[in-house]
C-alpha cells in the first residue's frame, strides 16, 4: 500500500508539484494501479513459453538505419535552454535530496 508520504516522495522525485488536497486522490490512484498489477499475478500461465510466441508478429521489424533529419537548428532554437549545438538541461545527478518523506 502506498502512503501519503510516499506519494509526496514520488512527486518530488519526478519534479511534480502536487497540492496537499491532491495527495489523497493520487494515493488512491497509485494503490488501484498496484492492485491491478497484483491481479495480473493470478493469471494462469501454465504451458506458455514467454520466449517462444506462437503467433506471428503483427508489426514486422525494420532495419535500424541512420537518417538525416534537417530540422536540428529548429529543435535547438525551440529548446528552453541551449549552448551552441547542445541542449542544456537542469542538473539532477548529485543533487542533495531532502529526506523528510
């Protein structure tokens, strides 16, 4: 079961601003999702080999190939932060996290 403190912690990890009145609703939603995953564990998979599907793929795979995309400058120009030819993003690795959750 997900607690309200865990909801706040998850929100902080994913940089999601959650109002205090939304925490209970999110907690209920997370618990419903976990309940659904738990119910999937009750499915009888006896005799099914997950590594040898019996039916053909409905979507054939294509070769992986490098293709030129001509809108690089437009993408860089539309970015919130850039530095020359590179996207700039906020630093998250090495952050000091407040452990009050």
